C-alpha cells in the first residue's frame, strides 16, 4: 500500500516516519558522499542505497535511539531470510515502524 492509498492517518504517520528514516539514512550515506540520494518508500537498502550489514547495524542503533524499545529492528530483520533482506525497501521498514509505534501506544 502506498502512502497515497493508505488511510489519511496512516499516510501521515508513514510520511513522518519516512522523513525521520530518510534523515537517519542520509547521515549514514554522508560517510560515502551519497547524502543527496533520493529516499522513497520504494528505495531498496541494498541495490539503491548500497548499504552493507554494518550500515544496517548502525541504522538499528539510530532507530533505538530515536524510538526507544518501541521499535525492534533486530526482530524485524531476524524474521526475514537473506533474499528478503537484500530486497528490503524503505517502505517495508516504515510500515513496520508505524505498526510498532501503534502497538506500543495501545499497550
């Protein structure tokens, strides 16, 4: 589901999380001189951003720092096989974060 076809509150949440995540990713990409890369829901971590596993570990730390225990990136990744991790899009992570934040808000 794209941001455009989601419920209005979901679209707003996804847009906010996408903006936060893009800021974190640009910080990582700055080390490679790629901080101007376009980051959308369809952007892949591996093919488009060329992030390595060490970069995903750094991103995990940033997510924990920003969202606290509400978002567990390690669990999110652990549920996927290698091919799914390689094909992972920013949008998949955005939707996971939104779902995790909602679950934390209702518990």
